[in-house]
């Protein structure tokens, strides 16, 4: 048990360290997405047009994914630990700690996916708009029906790409809704358990009071019996 306790503390330390690292990375990742949005709204320059910006985004995304993978592995090991000691009935505090770390992992994963999807959507939109601008310029500098027909076909392709982008955003929204519903079910279950425990405490207190009353009554009865016996002995002795 000493080794198992040490292992649990090591897992908790690893989880907290990874959670702190992920939190810092997500803040930087979110600032990167905000700067991209600001540049786009300000119309200062083509969004994500520089190789360094793209490299920064890809590198940071990879680092966050690696940290999330490590945290997932640590959480899985914590689950295995609770299953290993299941025959000794793990404490509520241990289960609560496990649930909290899993909820933190879920929140970080959702935040990362949301930010990543937003930045990816901005990149795709900028690529699409840049392509449209280039083709408009080409159209202005060209003549002929064939060229115009080709531009119409390409514009149709761009529309399909836009529809695909909208479908992806809808899928992300649906996934987010399902995750929120799952969290709501977990919170509802925890609330029911807490209420159940709260309802049990008055019953336990009442039972303890009844035991005390019964013990006191038995003591009084026993004392009375002893007193009666002593009186009878005294009467018999002096009679």
C-alpha cells in the first residue's frame, strides 16, 4: 500500500505539471488566434501569408497535442490505479481527485480544438479570398468567352469549398453541444450523490441518538435491579 500511495502521488504531480504547461500553451495559442483575427479585421495584410506565422501555428499546435496526449496517458494510469485498488474500496476523495483531473483534461481538449478550428477556418478563408482576388485580377486582364467560362467553373469550386467549410463549422458546433450535454449529465450525477449523502446524515444521527438512549435505559434498569437486590439482602441480614 505504501508503494501504491507513492505511485498515486507521483501521478498527481505529473498531472498538475502537465496541466500547468498546457494552460500556458493554450493562452499563447489563443493569443495567436486573436492576433490572426485582428489582422484580418484590420485588413492590414493577407492573413497567415508568411511562412514564419504558419510555422509558429503548426509548431504550437503540435506541442499542445503532445502535452494533451501525455496528460491523457497520465489520466489513464490514474484510472488503472483506482481499478487496481478497487477491492479495498477507494476513498471518495481519491475518486473526486480523479474526476477533477479528467474534467480539466476535457476542458483543455475542447479549448484547444475550438481555437485550432477557428485558426484553421481563418487560414482557409484567407486562402479562398486570396485565390478569388487573383482570379478576379486575371479576369480583368484577359478577354474571351473561354476564359470567362473557366473563371465561372473555378468560382463554382470556391463555392463548394465554402460549403465544406460551413459544414465543418457545424460539425464542430454539434460536437461542442454533445460535450456540454455530457458535462451536464456528469454534474447532475454528482449533485444526486451529494444530495444522497446529505440525506443519509440525519438518519445516522437519529440512529446514534437511539443507541445512546437505549444504553442509558439499560444502565438505569441494571442499577435499579442491583439496588433492589442490595435492599433485599440487607432486609434478610437484619431480619
